[in-house]
C-alpha cells in the first residue's frame, strides 16, 4: 500500500512554494511559482501543479494533509497594507491611541470611544453605553471592512466586548474581532492593537485559504487544510479565518522549523531572505526561541505568541533608493523588479530605453506603478483622484514620471500603495542579480537598462553613482550583503539584551559593519579599530535569494554556513513537519481577603477556598485547551498543566499574602491526517 503524502505550501510576497513530502517530512518534490496577488489561486495553482507533474499519478489520492505557511500577514503589517477597520474602545478616551503605536497603526481609520469597561478585579466600572455604540457603528459601517473591539480589563471580564460584538453584528453583520479572544494579558492598548491587526488581516487570509481550497477541490484533493501559526505550530484553516493575526510570523516560524529539519542541526542562526523581508531567528536545542513579549512587527508589539524573530524590510525585491549622504539603501519597501515587470509587460522596455536615451536624469526614472490586486467589494470607495489613477492602470503599468507630469498628487498614489491595491516597480537586488549573471529567470535587458539609468544618477553634482551598469549592480550586491550583516548583528545584540535606543543603535551598527567589511589589505587608515566579525552559530541560509548573497556574507564574517538542498522551500517543508499546540491560561485573583476570583472565558466566579478555585480553573483550562487543540486539528492529544502561585510574606516575616495564581493547560498533538 502506498504511503500517505503531505503537501506543504508557502505563499510569500514574491514566490509561492510547494513541497510534496512523505509522512516523516522527507521531501519528494519541490517547486516555486510567482505569487499572484491579484488572484492568489493562480500562483498557488501553478506551484501545486508543478509539484504534481513530477509526482506519480496516484499522488493526488495519497495527499492526506495540506499545510500553509505565509508571509502575507507579516508583509501586510510591515507595508501597512489592508482594508479600513474601525476600532471600538470601551472605557477609554482618545489618549489611549498614543500608546502601543495605535494611532500610527490606525493610519486614519476610524475609532469609536464609548463608556463602559471593568476594573482590575473584573467588576463593572461603568455600564456599556449601548445606544451610543449602536449609533456610532451605524455611522461608520459603510466606510470599513471590519471592526475590532477592545474593552478596559476585558481580560478580567469580557462581557462588554461580547455585548459590543453582538451589537456590531446586529447593525451591519461585518466581521468582528474582540481583544479577549486573542490574549488574556493586561495592557489594553497592545490588546487593542492585536485585535485591530487581526480585523485588518481577515480579508487577506480569507483570500489565501479560499484560493488554496478552491484549487484543491478542482484537482480532487480531499485533505485537511492547516495553517502555520507564528510559534511554528499548526491550526485548521477555520481557526486561521477567525484569528488571522496568529499567522503573523507564520512564514518565519515555518522557515525555522523547516531549517532545523533540513540541516539536522539543533543550534542555528536561521536567516530567511524572501522577496520582501529578511527574517532572523534563533534555534537552541532543536527548539525555536519564543518571544515572551509577543510578536513585534514594523515597530509594533502585538500579543501574538510567536517565535522571536528579527524582521527587516530587506529582500530580493526590496526597492533601491538613495539615502542620506548619497548612499544606496535596499528596502524597506517592496517593489516589482524591472526584470519581472518587463517579462510580464514587455512594453515597459520601450519606456526604459527612452528614459536611458534622454540625456538627463529624473528622480522618477526607472519607476512604474501597476495594479497589485482587485478592488475589494468591502473596501471604502476610492476618492476621485484615486479612481482616476486606478483607471490609468487598467491596461498595465504606467511610468511614474507620466503621473507626476500630469500633476497627479503623490498622496492619492501612495494611498493606493498603502492599501495594497497598487505597487511600485523599480530597481531591486533581483535586477542586480540579473545584471551580474547570478539570476536569469526574467528580463536581463530590463535589468541592464535600469542599472544604466541608475548609474547616471548624481547624488552630488558631477558624481554619478557608478561607471556603468555592472558597477552599479555590484554596488547593490555589496549593499545587500552589508545590510544582511547589519540585520544579523542587530538581532544578536537584541537577543543578548544589549539595550540601545534607535538613535544610538543605528550609527553603532553602521560603524561596526564598516570596520568589519573594510578592505584589510588597505590597512586601517586613521582608524584605531581593526574589527573582525564572526557569528558563533552556523548560519542556516534559506529562502530563494540565500544562495546568491549568504556565501559572500559567511566568507566576510568567517562564519559557518548551511545551505540545505531544499532551503529555497524551507517554509513549505516546515509547514508539514510541525504539530498542533494550544494553550489556555486562567487567572485566579483575590479582590478581598479570603475571596478567590476565577476569571473564566465568559464570566467570573468567586470562591472562599483557593484549592476549590484552582480545581475549577484547572478543569476549565484543560477543557478549553483540549477544545482549542481539537478545533485546530490535533489528534492523540497530550496535556500538560502548570500552576504558578504568587504569594508574598508580610512585613512581620510570618503572614503569607496571596496575590494571584495562573493556571495554564497546554495541549499538543500531531495534525489529524485525512483518510
């Protein structure tokens, strides 16, 4: 009898990867396809089809699990993409938006403030103003795609969030995310941020799962569909649709799990370069290091349990720009490589040739704007100018300079980009790789034209960037290597607890990298420091561009390098070799001496005996963890219970004072396979 197969998928900002594996994770076949954001099913379908073409005819019937990792959620947060969301704050004022980066995250999206909320003990501080909430929701419902609700101390008593959720559903029926459903921790602004990001990501993850499910159904593949969470564990597609924010760091988590499997090493510095970001994570003793404070993305600290990842906007498709002092910089924004754009739209070659022959340079040269995805029916309407730009893009890419010449303001263009509807195209590291003969997949002609144009830019009068296209491409190549080293060094310093504020850290990292990468044969010049940089753990280079850049980085730093055979699809491999893990924590507080309050998922209960309260907490925690694990697709569940009491000694040195207790149940199991 033929063994069952596992199909791992990873949908990133640039590529969609597929890996067909045995039950033990051994890779049988692998393939990559471009991610098609306008219709994700196209890229997903091509990747799966490419794998199945190599597989035996009976492979479709043998597929017993399909598991997806993705960087779409992470990239959407990094690039501030997403549909408008309304944040409902209960028991707070506008001042709360100045904490946890909430105001910046909202980026103009509406916020509603109504009376209500609870205190630290879970007692109602003020009644929920249901009338005001109902009217406010009615006023903004047609302007947003979803709602996020965060109430004061909802982690101690979620009743007001639940009431508010019911009101929103009754008024408009749009998706709603409540903060207490995502985290039981305190810190309302961070819980609000997590709920807001979750609401914003619902349409994106829905599109992804629908695309995968639709293609599988069309090919007759009947298997459970799982999604990788930010901690590397798995959950069902249905769970992911409810909690898409838990897929933040999904791609990096799958990459770490996959890198460990592919290299066989238990201690690694996993560096995953994709098209949009580079993700750096630490593996110790075969286990990814988790971030105890929650996933941090683009400067925002969420309450999502995830591996400790240092994410920077550096990838093969990072837009090249000129920074302070005339130096090149890659990222953090993604752009469609000119070489890829010309492959899909050959007419842009004519525009590039005309710009090259013009004889003078404009800042808009070698830049285009193109549609990225379809308009979402739930999105708010475009402004008149946004609509005019959108219409201009109907027939394909438009040279950015033509938009500026037509006096179209940059702000409406940027809003289309920020909402993920349109994307810039420009020179990227992928183009430099084409110029240097390191990559030949797309249009080398377009890459060379772009490099020739860029070489003539003059950050300073009469000082062009480079002598020719090759010289410019080498500058980009060196810059990517250096920024990769900067990212790894920064991640290590953060992991080792070196506290430097941003203004101090960036100049220090820049100086250390300059000394480490300096030409040793030229001497130190006037510097008193000769620095050699070496990373003590092996670098596991994974992701499509890894083989292009990391050998040079390892050589410059004298570090060990692992480039596994299937490292280019490590995320897809990691998506199928992980397991399901679900935790549920219940707090026992003491609002008064001799009274013990158990904060349950939907209410609070008081007891006069701590052990009786603990017994109920353990029972509910175990039940909730088991229920979540089953819902997440686990089989053969193993349960672990942990109780932590906080008790302090009174000043008399004898009397014990109970502060609180946390009861945590952890349920683990391998995903249930299809028949």
